[in-house]
């Protein structure tokens, strides 16, 4: 039996926190989200690691460990997606289509 099955929804959202910010949030709907809660410059922030069971505990821990390393090295926790390169067509090229 998986450990997350013992956390049942209640009338209010609640969080179960493990060492150093690894957190399970349980919503009244029963949705379970894995989070990394941390502080930067005195401000509390959270990084969504995934929704259980779509994200396994192992995958969430890997994302957590990567985020902790990035935070320790003063790197951004979330990588910005690469911008999509869209070819620019001239009027002549468009007319030839």
C-alpha cells in the first residue's frame, strides 16, 4: 500500500511536510500535489513538483533534489522554455504559396 493513500481529504486543505520543504498538499477534492516550499530573500515560495499519482513519488523527489541543488547554486529553479523559432516569410514567398 502506498503511503499517500492514508492521507484523506478533509473540509480544508492541509499539507504534510517532510524534511527541508518536500511537501504533500491535500485538497478537499482529494487532489494531492507534491510541492517544494522554500524561501528566497525572506519570501516564501513554492514549486509544483507534480500531481499524485500522475507524478510518481520517485519523480517528484528527483525534481525536488534538482531544485535544492539549483537553489544552493543560486540558479533559477524553473527553466524557461526555449522560444519557438518561427520562420519569417516575405510577401513574395507568401504569394508563391
